[in-house]
C-alpha cells in the first residue's frame, strides 16, 4: 500500500511547485518540520519523518511550549520526505493554495517506543524535538478519529512564550509570509494576514514613507 496515494490524488504536479510523491526507504534521519501555511485558513503543519514519509498533522494554532496549553492537531495525509524543504507558493485554485513557510525544522527522538507507525495507530506518541524554535518533549494523544491533542511536557524548555507570535519568520530564509508571497508570485495581502500584526504594520509604514 502506498501511503502517499492521497497526497498524489489531491494535487496536480504540472500546476503546483510541491514535490512529487516519492517514497524514500533506507533513509531514517528522523527529521521534523513545522510549515506555516496560509491557505483558506492559517495553520501550522507538523510533520515527523517515519517509514519513508512525513507523518502529518494540521495544527490550527501552532505548537505551544506552554504545558498548560493543549493544541488541537488534525491528522492529515502522509507527505513525501522532500516536502520538508518546501517553502513557497501553491497556486490559488490548487489544493492548499496559498503561501508556505518552513517555520521550524530539526530532528526528533521518539520517547515511548521506536515504531512510530504503530504508536500513531495506537494513538499516543511522545517525542523530543530538537528544532531551532521548538525544543524538549511533547506528547501527541488521539482524542477521536482524526483529532489529536499536542501538549508540551514540563521540562527546562517549557515556557509561556507564544513562539508563533515572537518568532514568526522562516528558519530557512528569515522571511515573513508576506515576503515569501511577494518574492514567489503569491497573494501578498492574504499572506500578510498570517503574519503577526506588528510585522504587517511595520511593513505598511515602510511602504508609505
Ligand atoms: Mn497545510
């Protein structure tokens, strides 16, 4: 069974710059990526490398380092490993049309077993993230069907800092969503609505002067 089938069926690869559905075996570097995605709604796509693909969840509010905060994460289709490098614009009218930013990236360690696929089926997965922004232990717990909760464990990386607000830029290129859209032919106004307001206000002031 090809777990990238759904990914492939949703996209037209002559229309979108997203990577083709290629499953890679033999590689298991346990990378993770969080992609900030201003599609119809703003969300953060959390992806973990396992079984030759990126296991994926859409997290509307993004990951919080605050252990008191439980973030809804919706399981979505597996993505190809090459997707971890994708930052750019998906054309309007295509699936997920909008601007994508590599918001954080790094490696992870499983903390309650090695068989990630089996743990996902079971509905509980503990991971230690080693990203540029996200660090320390999180737990993913399924609460029903596609719905999961993503919660920070108490450790020395726990904090009340709302990273989505305080660190809004790409870890790959330091760009804001609006800058990515503007440089890659996307909808700048729509993308800017996904940047923190302090950033878009500064931008408007710059344009006026
Ligand atoms: Mn998405």
